[in-house]
C-alpha cells in the first residue's frame, strides 16, 4: 500500500507550497459596502474602478480638468496632452499615482499617463461605514465637484451557501452511486482547473495585480495530469494523482467561500458568475476525489479501462 501511495504523496509534496499560497484570498476581496458615484462634474465622467477603491476620471468635453487636494490646490491634471501630477504634492502618495518625466512646458507637473483618463484613490471615498463623499475639481477654470457615497450592499441569497453544500455532496454521491469511467476524472479535473484559473484571474485583473493565483492553478492542473498519464497502467495510482491535483485546485476555491455570503466581490467577473464558479468547482473536485475513492476503496471494482 505504501508503494502505491508514493506517487500521490510525491505530487502532494511537490505542489503543496504553491497551492497553499494560491489558497489565500486577496485582502478586501469581499465586503458589504459599495462605492457609487451620485453626480458628475460638467465636462467629465467619473466611475468606480473594478477594485471598488479607485476612482476613474475621464475628460469628456472639457479642455483641462484638475483634481484638487483637500486644501484646494491642484494635485492632478488632465489636458489634451495627457495626465499629470503636481510635483511635490503631499497628497500624491495617498492618490496612488505613478509619475514619470516632468512636463517640458511646465516642470511643476510630472507625467502620470497618456490619454484622457486618470485612476486614483481620493481620501474619504472608500470604507465599510456608509457615508457621503466628494472630490473637488476645477474644470476649465471653474470649480466643480464629483459627489458619491459608500452604501451598504445587499447580501446574496442564502441559497448560494446551501447550494454549495448540496453541490459538493451531489458531486461525490453521483460518482459513488452511478460509477464513473477513468476518463471522467480527467474531464472533471479539466473543468475544475478552468474554474480555478478564471476566478483568481478576474480578481487580479480588478486589482491590477499579477495573476499568480491563475498561474499556480494552471501549473497544478498540468502537473497532476502529467503524473496521472505516466501512471495510467495502474488505475488506482492514476486516479489518486488526479484526486491530489483536485484537492490542491479546490483549496483556493474553499478560501473564496466568503463570496457566497457577501454583497461585493473585487473582480472583473460578474459576481454571480464568480459564485457559480466557486460552487461548481467544489462540486467538480468532490466528483474527482470520489472517482479515485472508488478505485482505492476495498471491494470496489477497478473502473473500466479505456
């Protein structure tokens, strides 16, 4: 038995570290407060970024748009030549703006991007406690303001959490009761890998972070498939390798169960789509693990070979 377990244990040891790293959720991934823009300033358009924290301001009809700091001094600027940040402005570190070379026409301004838009975090525009906020502007020399609020977001129906438990139980039960061919485990793992890649990718896109979670999930899936294929002469070992990969792919999804009970998810995916991917992924992992259990459980006939 020990000799039969060795490949599966080796796969687990090989992938445990990166998989455990991918299992952690992004800080602030889920919460119950939502930022909204209530009124626009003339000649501009403002929207909340996908991460729920930054404000995206676009010049729309105005020639020059300046974002003022709380003391009323210009901190950011949009004009026909692009986006700029005022050199030495104390608020720049709070605004989360990356700056480049000075403006050759006015060295007091540093390049902050091209195009007609800026992405920044203004003090007071985010939080967990509902409140109103405003961002002062100067549009073509005239004072203006963007008004918004942090509002309480409604939580999703309890059916999502209940459905997750039912789906996991059903995935295992169907395999154990009805049986499954060995190729079924490959299909289950492939579908699980798709969910395990898409979910963290949508989160990394929203936060402008590198998609390490998606990369780790892809590596885990490919490694699991490679080991399983090498062991295909022994059904129990083959399915055991697939089960280990399924467990490791399911860890990040378990870490995201909070999306089923919170109203706001930091992702570029539709919130209900992310919830569905988490539920479906856990059900697929349950089925893949149960397929291996049929091969390892005493008294259960080996799954049919291809």
